[in-house]
C-alpha cells in the first residue's frame, strides 16, 4: 500500500477573529504547523501564541478530497476502483482554551474511504486505498464563535 500523498495542497493558516474585546494582538506560530497524511486522514498539529484569552476553535477544510483505491477479493484477484471524491470537506472542530495566550492544536480532515459493499455486489471484496489527494486545504482558527464581522482574513502561514 502506498503512503498517502498531499497533492496540490494549498494549506493556509487562517485566523478569523471574533468581535469580543479580548482579541489576539499578534497571532503567530510557535511550533508548526506540521501536516501528516495517511490513507484515512490529514492531520495538522502545532502551537500558536498571541491568541489572547478567548476560546479558539480550530478546524480544517478542503476544496476536494480524492481517494484512489482498488479492490481485492478473497482469492487475491483485484479490480481497479475509481476515484472517490468529496467536495467541499469540513473536518471536526476542536475548541481550545488558551493558556497564557497560547494554544496547542491537533485537527484532522478525514479521507473519503469507499465501502466495499457499495462498490461491489458481494461481501467478498475489500477496499485498499492507494492514495489520497487533499486539495485546497485551509487550517482555520476562529475566536468568539464566528469569523470577523467584516469578513477579513489574516493569513499567517502558507505551505
């Protein structure tokens, strides 16, 4: 099984500030972000400072996630799959309480893994994921439960 790749990942660190008074003055990375891709998910980890004392929500989005796979039956025969695609994709949100204006984050974006039962007519097949492409990935941080009221986005990191 080949390791998943991150093809055409335009990962952006985006901070959308809320309207509360205790807003971050100078958000920046202390460590990372580091991205790890597998055949099931893309994970971003790191540490940011200058976040103030407002609860921060972290999550990732992608324009498209394409999964390339093939299927194998119990006799070892394989049949090529077709790409499974999902767009847009939004990962789960992690709410983080800053400590001294710093947060440590670990958020994931799941890959589309097809179910053998939906791809093949019987249960003798299993799906093997060969590669996953995460396209147009954005790492989001929001404070105060929503983005800035005038829609401004401050980009702190571009991969």
